[in-house]
C-alpha cells in the first residue's frame, strides 16, 4: 500500500509540472490556432540559461524562474510581433513549419554555446526528501510542483479576473465576435503568445533540476506536450491539466510496477484509447464540420 501511495504522490507532483509546461502550448493554440512546435525548444533554452545562472552565479534554479519568466515573456512578444504574425490567418501547416524552423535555430544556437553536452542543475536539496509517514517526497519535485501550482494559479487569475484575460478567452471562443466588441486581435494574440512563452520560462527552470538535458532534448519534450494537449483537447487548459496528470501517473505507476522505459508507451496507448471514443480529446469541443461528418 505504501508503494502505491508513493507512486501516486510522485505522479501528481510530476503531473503538476507537466501541466505547467503544456499550459503555454494549449493557450497559444486556443487563441492563435498555432501549433507551437518551438515550445519544447523554449524549455531547453530556458533550462540552459538557468543552468548557467546556477553554475556561474549560484542562483537557485527554481527561484531563477522569477528572472526567466519575464525574459521569456518579452522574447515571446517580440517573436510574435516580428516573426509569427506574418503567418497569422494562413493554413495551420505554415505555423508548424515556421515554429519547427524556430526550434531548429534554437537547437543550433545551443549546440554551439554548450558544445552539445548534457547538463543538469543539482542544488543542495537535489538528493533530499520530505518524509510523510512512509512516503518520501523529493524536495526538488515538491519545490517544482509548488512553483508550477503558483504559476498556474496566477495564469487562472489573469484569464478570469482581468480585462486582458477576458479578451484572450473571448478571442479563443469566437474571434469574430471579439473583434466586433472592440478587442484588438493583434494585441491579444501577441499577449497570448507572450504568456505561453513565459510559462516555458518557469517550466524550463524546473526542468533544469529534474531532468538532464541537451540541445536536441526538445524533440522529446514537444512530443510529450503535444500528447498532453491532444489527450486533454487542443486549446483546453483544464484538459491540459488532466492530460498532464495522466502522463505523470502513467510514468510513476509503470516505473513502480513495471519498467520506466515502458511508461511513455503506456501514456500513448491511453491517448489512442481515449481518442477512439472522443476524437476531440477529453475536454475538446467538436467543430461544426466534425459534427456534420
């Protein structure tokens, strides 16, 4: 029983962190209908910068997110204004090609500056754990989970309690009606892309502690994030949370009672099973053309 509780606790901790990482991807798709393939590269870019802050200056990697999140917000805003906006309104395949190209540029840059080596930040608490009865909770995962919950809570408040957040939600639900009531599509899209990038600023800092990484690791991370948002429903933040928890629990339960190398396979089998019943995902909405078909 203690082993099961341990696995469930670790699955929830990891799932909360995955939810933060996936929130930016699903937010960007929900507003812009852009599949941001570069989101995984954003995470690795931030993880590399966080590792440098920790190794060169001694800044705690997770606390470094107070630096990386604003930087990625500005980076995302500029990237949208000068690059991504040029393909707005075009076929979704164009956004995939463009953001994949951005990911390759980031990977090439990181390969040069890091000599294509694995990195990992290991602060003092990296090998320490909290004990709750018979359950051990690694401090790094607990701190990462708390940071993720704080950011997701802040994002929820922004989206539900501010005018800018209401504009983002209105644009994601009905762009035409939003423009009719005076919501600027370009400014709202730039804000949504910047917020999605800022979430990667926090997620990448957490990643630098929990997982070894190198420039090409973004392929692994974007596949995980896409799996999460497809399972939950493209553009659905609650769906991203549920999908992330499923991935976290699948990894820990499979590692506990089977082998870690099978955990990803189990997760994608769950996705296949769900999509056979609900092609739009757990919380995704059916499009008019889907219903007609």
